[in-house]
């Protein structure tokens, strides 16, 4: 199966699942800051050692949230 065929099949499958409409959950984070705080960090922090957690959180707060925190995510 080619990549484009697989993508078409995936899109058709998702249309069936969503009832033919595009849906976005009301609880989906809308900015990079919300995504990092609500989704990314809680999921990955469980896997990290304490030293990794401290440095990665500091880096993400400074570089990602500082630069991109108010950028809105694009949802389909």
C-alpha cells in the first residue's frame, strides 16, 4: 500500500468515526503553553529521572513556552 493510499484510507476511517464532521474536543489545549503543561510534560515526566525532569522542564519553559507559548495550535 502506498503512503498516499494509506493516508486516504486513514482519512476515510476517521470520517466514519467522526460521523462525517470535523470535531475538536473542548478540552484540547489551544496554545503551545497549554499543550506542554496539560499533555506533554505530565506524560513524559513519568519516564524521566529527576535530573532529566528538572533540566527539560526548565528548557521547555524558557525556550518553547517563552518563544511559542501563545502560538495557537492548528486542529483539523
